[in-house]
C-alpha cells in the first residue's frame, strides 16, 4: 500500500477541507467566548485539558473513541526526528541602557553584561530565548501585549551589588515577588541582615545569597536560608555552606544528626517544623549564652614599674 498525504500547491488546496471544518468545530465548541487567561502558558494548560476530553469523544458512526483509535494508529506512525526543529523567528535586537531588549513592542531583560551590544533572539509561540553564541542566557515567557515588560532579577544582580540602595525599588524585585521566586525565606533573611548590618550591607548580603542561585538549585538555597535563620544568623557564607549540604546530604544524615542532638530535635518540635520543611540540610546550632565568668580581674600593678625611669650608671655618675 502506498502512503498518500495530500497534493501540494493549488491543485491540492481542496483536500484540506476536513481539517478546516474540524478546526472550526473545535473553536466554536471550546473557544467561544474566548477564554480569559493571563499568560500563554495558562492558555496551553487549558487547551491540554480540552484535548483530554476530546479523546473520549465518539465520531458519529464509529463505535470507538478518538483516543482509542489514536492509540491503535500510534504504532504505525513514523518516529519523530532526532534533531528538533526550531520554529522560532530569529532576531538581533540591541540591549538598551536599562538592560532590556525590545521585541515586537514588548520588553525583556537580559544579563547586564550585554548592555550596549546586540544579542540573538529566538521568538517562539510560547517563549523567547536569548542566546550568546549557542548558550541560552535568558528565557522569558512570550508577552502578548504591547509596551509590557518581563524582568528577571538575576540579570541585574551585578549592578545592584554596586548600588544596593536601588534594590528595594527595583521593578525586577517586584516581579520576582509576584512570580514567587523571591520567597518568604529571602524576605526574612533580608530583614535580619538589614537589622544586623544596616541597610546597605544587609542588602549586599542578600544579593550574595541570590547569586548562589546560579550555582545551586533553588530548593537548596531556600533550605540554606531556613537553616541559617533558625540559627539566628545572617551570614551569606553560612547560607552557601548549608545550601551545599542540602544539595548533597541524604535525608538519613539529617535524621542521624537530630537523633544525636536532642536540643535541635526539641527546638524543631517546639516550633512545629516538620521534616519536609527542614529539607535535606544539617541545621546550624543555635547561639547559646556563655556562662558567667566569676574569676577576679587580673592585676596590672606589676606593669607600673615600666612607667618609672630607672637611672643608668652613666646618668648616676
């Protein structure tokens, strides 16, 4: 049997009538009125749920469902190509002074080191990728409205480290809070660091913690923040140590440490911290007050002799 698909060009234009009819039926059934969504990702999730419902539909005159028929034909289909096909549109916008590029009248942030240069962009249906050579340096959901922007806080950290006073009012920080990437653990660490070291140095300590996200998973960094906060500390170096422990240490290791340290186990029970909230991290010991020193103060009377000038033999003569 010879496989037959369709006739290309004008001669085969009439052959796609069934496809047009099915597309119209799907639109009238599921997309009228148009769905109200905030992002393309949310629209895709809604369409995926509709597709699952369509698998249970029966075409008139057929005893089996669409999903059942497709599973029977799946084994007869050719495999997908090994190399994926890039369906994006390649563009080369210039990076503005504010660290953003303009694509289709929407604005996207890129790492600050590219300010003043040009970058290669792949504009796709759902997302936008920014390349430095073959390396992806920025990834954004595609914006569908004009004059709106999407910023990534990580792109501005080098600049904010030099000017920490601009951190609190940064648009990228507001977007990170809205998207949930700047968590309550980051907020608590920032507040503790500012109280201990002042506004400027406390913000710098937080930015150093945010830079850890480039090397460690986000869950590990958050676990490190929680461990340091439980120890009533605000050191970025300790966050890095605890985050690496959270990434590498198994769960059994933490359980063993808690068994050997009943003080920590009691503290976790008192605070209501569960094992899942602790994560795979060995927590730092809390600060304990030092015992009172009852020893008498040392006497400095012996050093008073050094203050008196002793005459030499020449001076006496």
